[in-house]
């Protein structure tokens, strides 16, 4: 069995960059895949053996290094040699994944901060163990910049090389002077900055500081014709809307119908009509025999004529061969 020194394999590692260096006794385990429960919802769970292995690794690391702290921004590297007791085949990626998940939450916030991995698998029948070193990568130093406007020192990232301001407010205040490009909100009169090209291209010269002010400008106040209540409505429906609710609309319509009905009366029965241009109500108009007489149904016939047709039976209306015979009665 070859002997490896993790401080020199595969390259020399400075001790100032080492965060964790320990030896964890016991046969190393692999990260098992998630399981699906045989219930209706198909719940996904992690096997108990995997949870116990992660807890064992985490407590072993904590016991060897009591002053560890959570680092959310640095990038780390992992060097490990797994010494197994048996000759069974092992997957190095699953064994490394178990170590990375065990360190999540107290060394790094997420295992995506691991940027370098150097691992080996060896056999040791007498002393199975895991030799582990966690270290900081050279490019994991904290990036900071100073705001050009307020002088505040803020956290930065490699992708923020051109960032110069800590906030959008500092950028607006420093990059655009107050005497150019500043307008007043058309709704609340608040002063805010607008790019010069928008001011030149605007036809109405109306600017709004927020969506709330824009929506407020698109609404108007109306007075209900029934209850005289003031209500807010969009400009698109202001020309058609006259009532604040359906109850007011129904009340107004009913009162208007009664007003017309008091002026127009039926010429036959004297009942109130729904419209002033009507001269008879619906019942009197139907009794006036203006509808077409139907011999089959008897619509528009008097009771005596309907009784006479009923006594004659179907022969009064149907011939020998089933053809319709027109009535000779006047």
C-alpha cells in the first residue's frame, strides 16, 4: 500500500490555507441515492444509514476543530484518501459527495462553494479510515469596493468588476446632477430623474414616478345618478358608466318605469303601461283578436267556439285521408 501525504499530494499545500485536517476512523461509506416511499404521495426520503454517516462525519470534524465558523463567500478545496476494509467496488464521487454534504451548514453554506477535489481510494484491512483536508482556494479572498458617492465599503464578486455604486439611488444621485434630467411626477409631484432621451421623445410631457401614480392618473371620479355617491372608475369606462353598482341601476330603472307607467294607461282595462307609446296592455292586446287564429290550438277563439270545435272532434279539421280541411266558419 502506497503512503500519500495530503500536504504534498498532488501539489504542496500551505498550512495557512488549511481549514480542516483530521483522520476519521471507520470504513468510509458512499452517498446513497434518495428513496421513494410506497405511499400515495410518493414521498422522497434519504436512507437512515446515509443520514447517520453524514452526522458521524460532521461530529468527527467538529471534535477535531472546535473553532470552525460558517463561511458563505469563500471557495474551498477537498483532499481525501478513503481507506476501505474490503475489496468491494466503491464510487469515489459518491464517497466525496457524502463528505461535502456532511460539511454543509457549518463550514460552507452550500457544497457549490467547493471548486477543487483531489481524492483517492485505497485498501487497508487493519485500519480503515478517511484522511481529510479542507482548505481555501487562492482566489477565495473577499472582494470589496468603495461606493463613489457615499464611500460605503460593500461586498463584491468577480463578475462585478465594473461596479462602482452600492445602490441604484447612489448611482442616480452621483451620475445624474439634479439640474438636468429631473422632472416632477404628474400625479404626486414627486421629483425624480428621467433620462434625457425620454424627455425629448415624450409628446405629453407627463411622467410618473411609479406604477401606482400611473394607474391613479388613468382613473376618474364620477357621481352616481341614483344615490349621488362618488366612485372611482377607469377612464375607458367613464363614458358608459352612470351608476356605482347594479343595485343602484336596478333601483333607478324601476323608478323610471313607474314614472312612465303613471302617465300611460290601457285604453281597455285602465292598467298602467310600461311605455308611454303603448295604448293597450299585453292582455288586452291578446284579447283583441289581432293574433292569427289557430284552429289546432284555439288561440284567439271564444269559449263557445272552442266548445263547439271540441264536440265535432277531429273530423271538423281533418279529412278522410288526413289532409287539412280549411274551416268554412266565418
